[in-house]
């Protein structure tokens, strides 16, 4: 069990480090933002406190030194500088390496950690010693203490911490947590021992005690919750506000009904130690205050009824507010979620078989059941897929640090702007998208953004901009990486491609085709090698990875004005909507998002095209690919074929098939290592009758056809 808590701590610590890096980069732009300073301090404090609880003493000790620096910043003792931010970011890297070493990785560089602490202490000078002296003096100065307390907005909280019975067996020490809580402000702790059993029934490793606390602090609710963040799944924690600055104002109506005026029974009911019925039964021996007032002739029964109605109304209102603010979350390992998605995929396949069988039987009751199962399966599929969707903003935040470090290394002024961070994408897609985005951003900063003096000389701002944006587009997400740098030079790219023997000297390319040459293996326009780029590796990896995600890349660029690279990616890789078609005896699935319409291809249409694979669709000429010829399918060609009009990066392209069967939910299965080099196919799926249908990779299919056409034109 202790190992499980250590794993949870490491997961949470990595998330906190990511949040910490993002906050530090924000703080570098707005050094005076007190809210961000508090966020940074809270992250450091949580990493330190929870690290000590779960045996990560080295991390706790190192983080404590960094936390001390930001405590001085909060107190206004030192100012934020670029050097301080850089050192703290390096400290984040060191903490991350310490976490990785606990998983069996290489030992962290202890000397580097000591050097970072020494550099931080050099920045703070002797302020720590002065602070200690001031703290001792403050203890002897009640007036100064009182004035500081009055300046802060303090809030009182009622906290109940009830750990699970097996908490002590994990090695967790709740006393350390209670001591951390006392550091937040004046705190009273009462240990509840009423659940401790007789000695002969007691388990010595079990925790029978729970704690009630009353804490007054100006640190806020998040600071309290952060202390419990790593054990919240193995305890019951309730935190209620019982008094705040507004409620103690003498002129405020709330001040008249503050916590000090609540009856003992009300407090016990609020804490959950008694039910209202228990209080009512205990008080039944005496007359209610309302009846006593009526009998004394002080007030009429109607006024008592009105007051009771008001009391009940306020109680119901507060109860509904508390219920609406309660949000429950559960942390689930990724592999369990992947297993669930796989099971849903199998369920979709079985449901398709059931629907097909019901249709063949023509039995109304079986058809009704099959339709109900289909509806439930679709709902289950959509909900499970939504669970896998995560905002892409977490990935965007990592790149702010990347751009900052690259700009410093290259002596350039570059700022990263992001847009659409709330756009959701399948977690698997996001994980596999990380490396391609890193390559593209590195190239934008290195090749795209000019040096500051060059930018000023050509009339540009000294500071370059790299912008990453994300937005939904149907069943796809469009991610754009744009910069305001030098842009791409078509002529230079063409000349380099000829020099490397990638194309013939007399080959003619459009601007878009020329730009796509940068994704050719070994291609680079860099004049010199750097530690960042120039060796012709990276951009071909980007193209390969995006293709593996069934996505596409487009480039728009203008020399001297910048470049925009657009990645078009599917929302998910697990289950898609597809159009099932038939070619000969084989069946294929075309992803529905790329399908625009279906039209017939008659003998008259074929005769009118002069043996060229072109079709007239609503006044527009659309080229098409005969899948029968592409896949060398034998057999009789039907008189009337079908053209599936698809949307590709090069424009509209038709796919000629024998028959369109209809839409299907498609569970994508990998073809396996034996068929990993098969072109034009992205996977397979199992149909309702148990047969296998291949899923067409439409972008690759179209790209290959365009390439063949261009080569034939050249020759």
C-alpha cells in the first residue's frame, strides 16, 4: 500500500512541477502578480510537505531551500529577476531528475543541486538571517503582531480528517500532517477516540482515531487542501467555513448570526455528529422556544410560523448550494482506461453482429432489442471516448519553457503565444504529438525567427513571435504553428533539392509542393550546423509521426513574412465512423470525416471522359482513383459504379468502388508488425458477420496518386 502512495506522490509531483514551470514563466512576464507568487509557493510547499510524508526526504530538503526563497519574495524581502526565474526552473529540472532516480533511473547530480542552492542563497544574501532575527523580535512585539493580523483577511475553517483504517500500515504519519496544518495559522486539534475498540479486539496497525480541527488562516482553502492532496483517496476530508472577515463586521447582517451565536446543537448537527432528529428528541422533554413565547403572550402563533418558515428556507438554500459545489473526482491509471476502451470496441463489434442477425431474422422483438443495445452502445462509446479526451493546453504549457531556453541559447528575443488551450484531443494523440511539435517549434525559433539586430534592420519588432493554436474542425483538430520570421524561400528549397538529387533540375513544382520538400529525409536549408538543427533530421520524423496518426500537414509561407504549418489530426484513434464500401469480393472502410458525397459513375460518364479518370460533379471536374485497379482486384466490373468524393490536402479526389454499403461504427485494429509497411491502409476492423474490412488511409492514397501523376507529366 505504501508503494501505491509513493506512486501517487510521484504522479502528483510531476503535475505540480508542470504547473510550477508554467507559473514561473507567467511570473517572469508579470513579476508583481501576487496570485502567481502564491501559486508558485503553494506548489513548492506541497511537493516538500508530501515528499517528507512519503519518504522522499532528499526532495523535501532540496525543495525547502527553494521554498524559502519564495517565502522571502512573498514577504517583499527580495525582488523577482530573470536570473531567479532561471535558477528556479533549473531547480524544477533537478527535482524531476530526483523523482526519476527513485524509479530506478540514473542518480541525480548531487553537486548540481548543491550549486543551485548556493546560487539561490547568493541571490538572497543574508536576508534569511535577518528574517530570523526579525521573527524573534516580532514575538516580543504584540502590537506589531496585532497590526499584521488585522491587515490580513483571515478565515476560520472547521476540518474533519478521518483516515481509512489501513493508513498507518502504509507508513504514513498523520502527526506530520497535523504539524504542517498548524503552520498555516492558529489551530486547535481534537483527537476523537470514541471508535477505539477494546484491547482484545484492536488491530495494532489500524488507525481508529480521527481528528477535528478549527483553523484560522489567511492562506485560503487551497493551501489546506494541498496538505491532503496525496492521501485524499484514502481518507474522508470535510472542510467548512465557519467564520470569515465579512461575517465579523459589526455592521454586516451576517455578523449578528456568526459562529459565536450558534447553539451547541446546531454546531453538532453541522459537523455531522448528530442528526436534527437526535437534537429534537433530546429537546422534546422541554417546550420549544416558540411555544414558550406564545404562552407568555409575547408573540402570536402566526409570527412564530413565519420565522420557522424563514429558518427552513435558509436551511434548504444552503443545502442546495453546498450540494452544487461538491465535485467528486477519481484518479484512474491510463492502462485501465485503455482496457476499457478496448472492451467498448469489442462491444461495438458484437453489437454490429447482433443488429445484422436481427435484420436477417426479421423478428420484431429481436430487432427492438438490437436497436436498444445499439443506442446504449453508442452512449457508452461516446462517454468512454470523452473520458479519454484531455485539453491540449497542458502540452502547450511545456513549450513555453522550451522556447525560453532556445531563445536564450541562440541569443534571440522570442515569445510564445498560445490559443485554444481548452481544445480537447484523445490522450493517445496528444502523447504521440509531443515530439513532432517540439521539432516544429525548434525549427521556427532556429530557422524562422531572425536575430534581433536583423529584425530591427528590416523593420520588424526586435522580439519575434511563435504562436501555437488549436481548434476543432469536425472530427479533426487543427493545430497551427506560426512564426513572424524569415519565411521559406521556394527557390532556395528547389536548388537544395536539385543539389541533393531529390528532384531533376527541370522539374516544375508549385509553391506548396516545393515547401513539402522540407519533410524529405536528409533535407535541410541550414548554412551551418548547430546543436539545435541543420543536420537534416527531424522534419522527416515529423511527417512520419503525423502520418502514423492518420493526420496531414500543410505549409503556408511568404518570404520575409513568416511561416504557418497546419497539422490536421483525428480526434481519436480508437473508434471512428466509417463508410463501408465493396470492391469485388473485398470490403473497405473509408473514414467518414473525409467523405463529402457519393455519386454514380455510369457508362456514359466513362465514355465522356475520353479515357481519363475525371468526373463532372456539379459543374466541377474531379479526378478519381479506381480502387479496383489500385488494389488489382479481379472480377466483373458492374455497369454502374460509385464515386466517393473525398476532401484531401490537394483538393477533392474521388474513389471509385463497386458498391456503397452504408455507415458503420469502426473499431480500428492494428495490422501487426508483418503488415506495418503496407501502404494506403491504416488499419482493419471486424464486421458484424465476422469478416475483416481494411480501413483506407485516404491522405496517403491521394498523395501517392498525385506523385505518380506528377512523375508521368515530367517524363
